[in-house]
């Protein structure tokens, strides 16, 4: 993997760059639609490429290991071929999913024992097993196995968890040296900065991660319930330490406003289920603010979903029609809404990139954030 910076904003830490992977070029800043189990919900791969213009999507180690399983993925030739996706893929290590299984897991230095959310069967994931699963999946970018702490979290617990995440990273690196990639291309490992909301722990973790010398780095354990201001403060502190010449990935973030604020803090890559999950529930993000498509006020509003036409559906379908689909519980409602929301997220980071290249990002960001937070 290679990364180069095309331009940087003079007033913030925002930068426009390019990541070269075995499956294509990614122009940053970028948002990655979440395809947890080998599919981005409510949208097919053709539309993801042609209409949303997703440059990279995310898959998940925990879910793909349980179903369909690594043996199926290997027989298919990896996740790219299995799901007919020829662009880059990033896989989460499974650490966040294991974190969410608090009641059915047992965490030790060796790894995590847990019960499947599907059938209750017992499983075990260690740093080495996570690497093996991600080798079988065959993503371009793979994540180190980490522990994600909850919010709130006591300092002592956060420190213990962070130190174990660092030890687990060392095991991931060593195991990858012994296990070659399976599908004829190299995979790039991203370590993950942890430390909860404690700035001194985050600085310590960022220094440890930076010293690992990886080709890209991630920030985990944020957007788990803490106030946005704390997330921004921690992100700012960490990006001051992580190498400038390597891509920075903020995991699980976030709202459109979060994206712009964190781009200004030097983040290059994002993922979040918000645009797809909220779409299925009737919440749409637009360049003028947030729409709840179930509201009565849209019943006879025949104007476009987004006046700036971030997606072809904005010109083809009105607010009134989309509201009718949601009220009628038609499946097309989720499909149109998902197509719009993902297109909007990709449009937004694309606009951010354009403004960085033009040297007008800071002023544009300030104006856009105010609009993005308005509920229409």
C-alpha cells in the first residue's frame, strides 16, 4: 500500500491524499460503507460502484468467520470474488463486536472466548486467529486485534486494556510474518490506538502505535457514547502524534458533521453504519439538513430529496413519494433511502477533498457543519 498527500489545508490539519491498494486507488478523505457480512444492507454492488461511487467498503472478521466461514471464503477465492467486488476492502478485526458481547464473553491475555450471537456456539479469537481469518477473507487493509473499552471506563481499566492491545499488536505483527497472503497480493496491517477518553493514555498509545512503523494507523474506542467534544479533543491529540505521511482511520465515526470536524483534525478514513441504518428507519442526511421521511409535513412535498442532487434518486423521486413508501412499508423505501444516504456521505467527503485542493476547506467546513446539524 502507498499513500501520498496531494494538498493540505493551511488553517487546519485537513489533507487530500491518495491510497494505492492492490484493488485500486482511494482518494482521501474517504468514507467506507459498512458491508459487515459481505453486503452493504439494502444496496447491491453495482449501485455501490456506479451510483454511490464507493471506493472501498468494510467487512467484518467476527461476522464473516461465523457465517459463511473461512472455508467457504477460501474456496470462493476470498471475499472480493465471493461478493463480486473488485475494489478495495478493509476488514475490522472483530474486536469491536467481541466488545459488544459483554454478557457472553471471557477476556484473557490469550484472547477472547465468546458465544455466537447466531446459535450460541462457543468460539475463541486471539490476535493470531484474527490474522488468520483476515488472511482467509483477503481484504486489502486488515486491522490489528484490539480491545475496545466502553464509555464510561475507569482509568485503571482503560490503561490495562490499552497495554494488552499493544501486546496483542506485537503478536499480530509476528504472526503475519509467518503466514503469507493467500490470494496473490499483499495485505496492509493497521494498528489501533486505544486509551478511552484519557488524553495521557491516548498520547502514550499513539506514540506506541507510531513506533510500530505500519503503513497506516487507526484510532479506535471513540464514538462509543462519549460527548463529541471529547472525541474531537482526543482525535486532535492523537493526530498530532501519528505520522503525517501515513493514512489515519477513525473507526466507527460518524455523523456528517463529525466527518467534517475530524477531517479538519487530520483524519483520512471513516466508516459508520449510520447512513445505512438510519436510512432504513427513514432518516435522510442532505446538504441542507436532516429529514425524517415519516413526518406528515412531507406528504404533499413534491420537491427533490436533496436540492443539490447528490444522487440520481434526488431528481427521480420526491419527498412525498419516499414518505409514501415508508408509510406503506415498501422495501423500495429502504433501497432509495440507503442509496441517497451513502451517496450523500461520499459526496460530502468528495466536496471536502475538492475544497482542500482549492484551499477553501476551512471556510466551507464552518458553513456546512451548521447546515448539516439542522433538522428540517
